[in-house]
C-alpha cells in the first residue's frame, strides 16, 4: 500500500479527494483539521 498525505485541503475540496481515492482503488483514511481552517488528508492506495 502507498500512503499519500495532502496538506492544506479546503473543506470544499474534501469530496474531490474522497473521489480521487476511490478512483485510485484506495480510500481516505484520515482527515485532520489544521489551525488555519483547512485539513490534512491521508489517502491509502494499493501499490502498483
């Protein structure tokens, strides 16, 4: 499995990252709030 950590994701963009994870055959495993109101997202996808 590969882990992708994406910082500075806006609340409005969260559904797009959830769709991206699904399209890559993976899943969004964590959404952590940042002090500036954005989020850090962790996506796990299968290795090629």
